[in-house]
C-alpha cells in the first residue's frame, strides 16, 4: 500500500510540475520557492553541524592547574 501512495504522490507532483512549468507566472514562484527551500536547508545544515563553544560549567576555585 505504501508503494501506491508514493506512486500517486509522484504522479501528482509530476503533473503539477508540468503545469507549473508551462505557466510563466508560476515559473517565477517555483524558482523563488526552490531558492528559499535550498537556503533554509543550507542554514539548517550549518546550524546542525556547526562547532559550538563548550560550556564546562563554573570554574573550580580549588583547581591548582588553572591559570591565575
């Protein structure tokens, strides 16, 4: 049953893309949508994979190795 849903979804999206691509006004909207989506995916990927500053918690006043 899952394959039927995926096939139907693929057919529907293909039909919608063919109708969208034939209309010049929709081409602009499609390009804006694709660019915004790509930018959001890029920002999400950078946010997930970016190195974060480690927070080791409060410093221990009894730590002998800490620089004074």
